[in-house]
C-alpha cells in the first residue's frame, strides 16, 4: 500500500490530478524494478521560482524487514543535497513519499528517524539551475539519470548506501518535513542541514536557513529599501543564508550557552581565541580539552549576514542571499557609487566593482589616480580605461597593470542595489529561532544564553545591530544577552544604506569617504553639537529593555586609525561615565590584527607588531559571562582626559580627507634612531552625504566634508614609547621593545602614508654601549634587568597582577612566564642587526 507523508502545505503544492494518481497507483502495483518515476504537474505555474524537480528513490533488496530498517543515529553527509549546494542550486522544498508495501511508519522525533525499506523524495529546485554532473561519493549513487525534457530529473540510490549515509539522508528529509508545515509566517521558515559530521563529543552541522520578513512590520521598517524588495504571494520578503554550528552531541552535556561569532566578510576568525585550528573549516574539535570554548561546553554558531561576500570561491564562507531593490514599475534602482581602489602588487590588471554600472560608457563615469593620500587626484581620460563587463574595469590597453599602491578612485552610476539591511534581520531571526522550542530547531530546549563575539568588521556590525534596534525579535524577545566587540571602535559597518559596501573599512590611508563612522559613536545618549541630533547606541534597546551586557575592547591601532576614544568620551573629548551595561578597554600597544610574525616587515617601514592580545580577550570574555551571572566585571581601562593619560589629535589642512596629527611633544614620543614619527591619525569628519542620508540614501557620493570635526585622542606614552593607559600586557609593563599601534608604508608601497592595520615593534639595544653608539634614549636590556633571570622574575610579577585583576587566566599567565624564559633573539633589524639576550 502506497502512503504519502507530507504536510498540508506540501499537499496543496503537489496535488496531482485524479487521473494521474490512478495511473500512478496502477504503475506502483506492477513495478518490480528499482526506478519509480511519475510526471508531476507543472510546478512552475504554481511558483515561478521552481526551476526543476529531482526525484530520489531508494529501495533495499534485504529480505529481513528488521535489518532493512535504518536507525538514524550517526553522522550526516547528504551527498546529493551537498552536491546541489556546491553547484549553486537552491532547494525550494521537498516531498517525502513512503513506497513500501509494509505497514511500517515513518517517525521523526528529536532528530531520529525510523523508516522502512522503500521511499522516495521529490526535490523542487530554485532558479538558476544548470544541469551538471553531481559530485557524489563512490557507492552512494550508482545510477544518475537525467530526463532534461519537461525539466524532470531522477536519481536512484542503490543498496550500497551505508547505515551512516542513510541516516544522514533521512535526517535531512526529517528537517524538510517539519519545515514544510507553513506554520511560521515570518522569521526563519525552515532550515536545510546539508551535512552533519561527528567530531568526538561535538558534531558539526552545515546548511542553509530560509527566512521571510514582513516589510510592513515595525520591526523591519528601519531597513533601507525593504519596501522596494520583491514580495512573495503572501506579501513577504524572502532571504536565505548559510549557517554553521558546532554543538555537543548531547546538548544536556554542554553549558547551554551559544558563542555566536559574527563572521567577518564570511570568515570565521575565532580560532586563535577559541584555541581551535582549521580556520574557516574548524578542525581538532574532538580534542575538547585543548579548546578554551569547547571545554566549557559552548555551542558555537555562525550565520551569513554580509551580501558583499562573493558567491564563488571558498565553500566554507558564510553567505546571505537577499533580494535586489526594484522600482515599483519593475525598473532598476540607480544611484551614485564611489569606489576606493588600491592594489599592493604590480600585477593586477582588473578591478571588480561592488555593483553593476548602469552604463559602460566611460565618459559617464570618473576614474582618478594619486600616489599619496594627500596628493591631488589626476583624472584618467575616458579613452584610457574601459568596462570589460558591467562590473569590471581595466586600464587600456588591456592587461595594463594598476600601479602598485597607487590610490584609484572611481565614481559611476550603479544599478540594482541589494537590500543589504536584511542582514541585520536575518541574524535577529536566526538567533531567535535557535532560542525557540520549535521541533525543527537543532538546539531546541538546550540554550539559556547567547553571547555574540565579533572581531573588526563584525564588531562594527554589532555596534549597528544594537543601535538600529535589532536586539529584540518581532515578538519583543531579547536576542543577545551579551556582546563582545573586539576592534570595532565607535564605528558602524555601513550596511543599512542603498548601494552599501560593508566590505569597506576605514583606516588612516583608506576608505575615509564611506558612511562607516557617523554619529552616534558611543552607547551613552548624547546631543551632537554639530547637528543637534540626539542619539546613542543604547537608545533603542533601553526603550524596550533589551540591552545586552557589552564589552568594547580595542587595540591601540583602533585609537589611531578609527578614533576609538569616541566610544567613551563626549563629542568634545570629555570623559563619560560608563553606561550600566557597557565596559571599555584598550589593550595597550597592540595592532589591529593578529600579531605579526617576528622580523616581518611586509609593506611597512618597521617590523610588524608581535603583541598578542588574545590572552586578555579570553579573560575578558570570562568576565562578560560572569557579568551575566551578576558578578561585576573589571572597571573600564582606557585613556582619559581627567587623569592625564590622553593626548588629542590636531586638525590640519588635510583633515577634510579624514586625517590629522598628534604632535610628538604632546604624545611624549622619544626620538628613536631609524624610526619616522609623523603623528598621522584619523580625524572624525561631519560629512555631507546629501539630503536623504537619514533614509539610507547617499545622494552625494563621494561625500563632502563640512569642515566640522569631532574631537578624539590616544594614549600618551612613557619614555620607552609604550602606552601608559589601558590593559598593559606583560611585554608592555616589562618591555624588551617599543610597541605601537601605527606604522608607515615603505617607499615602494605608498611612501610615508599610514600602514593601515599594522603596528610596529622596535627592539631595545642589548647593552649600554650599543645603545650609546646608536643614539637611542631608551634604556638597554642590561640596564633594565641586569640578567635574564631578573627579567623572568619581573614578568612573573606582572602576570600575577593581571590574574588578580581578572584580566588574565592562570593558564595564559603560565605561558607568558614560560616564554619569558626563552632567549630574546633579534634578526636583521635595521638598527640593531642581530643579537641574542
């Protein structure tokens, strides 16, 4: 007897004419082969997004009915759905059909499915669909047959399917069935798990989450261009995004907390912090005791939010698919777009723009070049460059490389902006889903707390996520309990704008003319004296009582290139009291990046900064979690005007470009041989983006400076050139070198312009004689510590102090002490050459 296991919604979508159903029953009564095929109605008439169908049929030849049943209990590797995903094919929906003559029933409960020996699944696939050969494991799919006519395809699975693979397939379809009920009108409507891998005490789930939002709802009204997004038949706006989850096999054995890393340009950057290797494809998950997060029992989650992440390339990147805004008559939305272009190599011959141009006539666009940030731009004649496609430019003649490290600036009229602000709603809805008790939620009932963690771009994203009011879902429930922002300064991500370019990041040589750093900067509600506006990043969540506990942690580089002092000062540079839910920390002397390898110069004049802030980040994360349990965190530690540790930036005649200067005298910077000091620093402009800026439209692009600026500052330094404010790592409080958050470019990479995210390490002389010979005012190693044992003792005291302040974990303190026992080696330094101490 044939039975059909499908939801009411899928029955309506896949209802067959009576005649065809009778024919189908007759065929089923006669069929003795493996293949089962029937021609469906034209589903594209019902939903034009459906491009084709794929039918998967499985039949076991086993005679023992008990052994023919497959318990769904181990890892998931659904090869054919994975193949769809790898080929850019989206699954619209799936229908399960049970074909066995036995009376066995399909059961789906808590991720476990039991099924008989003969079943079929019909996939409905979304456009675009190109028929290609799928990559499947040997033995899983032994016969793959396409019938291209009628957009109809079939797959037959053989008896060679193992129990493990069969479980994986069924778990995916279990998810399909649950998610096809149509009960969830907005938010996440279904998830598709494409793979599930066992990794010891943990398992890894990868898949796609599908969602829809109501453009008329107040919880979505702030999204720019949401009213211009195409709508489905229910009047809702569709989106989908990749997700990636590392969870304990038994949620009850974890700590019931989610560590939600907000990805950076689709990438996972948590590895060093979490002590998990593998980068975008985390490995060594089975070795729980080696991981800071896993040994605490955290579930770790990622989901896509950034529509600028390229759709090709690394399959482990997290992507989101959002609609394109269209005018009400269906025509393309157009507008001005500005692109800052730099290649730090001599071989690049083309540049892909963020959007498609509305015209490939170069006379309607402008391309300029300059060699230093403060140079006057030179226009490149329209006949000397070309659009090689609607979103790619090149210099003429073709294959002419762009000049290494020169600054090219392109302005053009673009078309078809994506509704980028949906990224915020997608994060909101996905975390809300994971906190729910829905039966299709793989974490249902197992989560009591969610803490976000983000580095750089991701931290700026969370600044805007909170200030735009997305920390509550459309039912008013809080999303994140805690937020850990590393290297976000007071900036946003520039996502909720028409023609958004969230991949951009402002530093002291790049990307100043984008809406990344705009009022409000801090969490305290302030009045902007330049505009009269009143706002703060806490404003919306305070009204709804959904503010998370927030830790804003920044490197020294973020004070120099992103004006991080605006996080904790008013717009005149005066100190602000901490909001009840926020703490601020500077990690002194660090760069905006992982530590540079020792002796690495890169494109900069000085060796890159080798300080590693990660141990402090781990300790602060623990205190954030404890704060949620009612234990107050360490007090904020930042430069301050009131205690004399801050020194302010000065306005210069180049400040309209976004840069200023900190004088050597006010910083107290020592003169160091072979080290250039210019005091280059980012200045906060009040830019004019046009009259529709408040609605998310940049009608003036590139922007115009108003000649008005916000006051910002950095930490003063001591006689060694090391910062005196903030959390001082052992290499700062017990130094063997000067560590800075800034550096300058080498002559062949832009001369003395800023070296963006990279800081510097400048070693001390080994002894007095060498120091005097070089004219270095900083004490030598021998003058400071007499011998290496005294140095190790001083490091031990410094680490003990940090542990007692809850700013360093005991295990990381031990690592500092052990490293201090190693010889200090300097190799090929421009002043001190080579030495060992």
